[in-house]
């Protein structure tokens, strides 16, 4: 609409924005001066300790011979190395996400009977309130599926007779229901957007009770509902590897902060979704695939020399989005390697063979090696740089023909498991609202009467 007040920035707003910028006198060097750990990270890039958890552990360095040494990254869920976890269920021919959710929530691996009952429970929760798709998702279709997710989650509060009850059984029930329906909320929102904004056919498939989360996601997404075993198992693996990553990542820390206030589950999860939507957190794999699209469009061939020239231009802020960032390379914690990327890399190779995309896999693999070398040469960094999980997840999602609009929602489909475990842990153990300190550095000034201003 021409006069939509929610979309127009008027000259007066521009004027007020300039005043807002002028009012900020905080300079970057002031953080060092006042010993502020900006981003809750110290000068070596290590996180400031703000809590305790038993849910997962992220390890990137160890004391070896008295020295703090960077090591190949490790990620443990409830004390179990994620590499052992993933190789375990794959070698035994199972989908792993539901088993992973059980482990994160209840602290131990399920028996065959426990896993069967748990999967039946999740299958029973894979339904939305009557007319929810029509009245909520379809009424205000959005171009951003993360907003659809957040809006849907907040609306579900109105359908819950015990929405504000934060007893453990009730919160667990709410979390399990959200874990079960996140794929539906995401995919139905996407199909609605495609129908209303791009004129595509409206597809609403119901999930199948015998399918895993990964199988159902592919089933309800695709018009024919079909997928290969390799596709479903690769997506299942990606869900497991994105399900949890310590209590300090931005969205999970948001879960802790908001849960500590005593608010309801729907509000806490919506806040975490808002965090994950940010491109500095959940949107990195979209940047990876767009970077590779730009690379292929702007290099004469895919030789190592051409790749090196392109990456050098990125680092010099002369290519792609001019940010100077090689997306998918480096991580706030890992240095030598990201264990999630290591696991995904092997499955990406297998999937690329099935899809006839071996050259694409080779391009990613060689780019990772060249980018690591160039970044080490051109940037002063305190630790090594290696491909992170987003580097390979973006490639895998592209190979699975998943729409880019669903990349971050799929992250949420996985991470809701970790958020749920941390919300329960916060409610069970904390008892205090999280309230860190900020230092005011503004000089005192006197009040000026209106007629003297």
C-alpha cells in the first residue's frame, strides 16, 4: 500500500534517526578501558562463564604439557561424543534425531522400548489445532518463515489451557508438542508463501505417523511426497548435528535469559526464534550457498587459481557482499576443526555421488582448503580457521533441493530440542533471574526547563 505507515521512513524519522546516532558517544576502545567483555568473550575469543549445564559440551582447546593448546573440535551431548552418537545409530540402521532429542531431554540414551514409546508420543503430537493452518498461517502469509514460526508459536499460547503453568510436566509437554510440530509450521508457512506471493499450487500433506522427523519434513515439503533413503538420512544427520551446541550460543542463551524471568514456554521459544533469525547466528548457510553462486558466476573456471583469486577478492572486500567475510569459514569457538562439519562432510560426499554433483562437492572441498590458507596468510587471528557446520549444511540443503527460505527454519526444527532441554534445566536449577551489569559512561547533566532549551 502506498501509504502503509509500517513500511515508510519519512524525513522526520530520518531526522530522529540522525539524532539517535549523535546521542551515542560509546567508542570501541572504551570497552577495553573498562574491561568489558564485549559479546561476553575475552580478548582470546573465549566465552565468559555465565552458567553451568549438563546438556552439552563444546571443546576446542586443552591444557597439554602445561600449555593451553588448540585441538580438533569436540562436541558432546550429555557426555557422549556426537561422532560416536551419529556413527552409532547409522551403523545400527536407525534415524537418529528422535533418539538425540530423548538424550538431550532426559540425560541418557533410550532403550529400544523407550525409543519406540517416545516416537509414538511425538507422532501423536504431530497435529495442529483445528483450522490453525487456515486461520493463522494462511491469513497473513509472510515472506520470512522464521516470522511465521514465531507468530505461530505465540498464537499457540491461546490454544493451551495451561499456557502459563511452568511446572516441569507441563513445560515438558509443551516442549514435546513444539518439537513435533515445528516441521509442519515451517513447511506449511513456506507453501502458503509460495501460493499467495508466487502463484504456486498450495500443497498441504499430512505427516505420516510411521515416519521420522526428517522423513516427514521431506514428505510434507515435496509435491509428490517422495524422497530417497540417502536424502532422509542425510537430513536426519543434519538435524542431529544442529540440535544443540552448548548453553552459550546466542539463541540458547536467550532461552536461559527469558526462561529465568518465569515466563511461559511459548514466549521463551519465540524469543529464541528471534535470535536464531539473525544472520550472525542462524542464517550463515544461506550466505554460503549465495557466495558459491556468486563465485561460479564470476570466475572463468573452477581451477584452484581462480578460486584463490576470488577468495582473495572477498578478503579484500572486492567481491560478493563486500563484507570481507568468507562465509562458512571459522567459528567463535572451534579452531582446528568443527566436529559437526567433519561428520557432514562425509555425508555430503555420499549425497553428491547420488545426485551426480561430484564436481560441486570438489569445488566446496577445494575452496575450504584454499580459504583456510588465505585467511591464515592475510588475517591476524588468534586461532586457526576451518570450515564450520554451515559450510557443508548449505551445500547439503542445496543438494536436497530444499528452498533457501527453509534453511534457517530447519535449523530451528533441530535446535528446539536443545532449547527445550535448556529451558527445563533453567527452571529446575536456577531460581534467579539472569541480570548482568552494564556500566553507564554518560556524564551527569542538569535538567533544563522547557523555556530555556
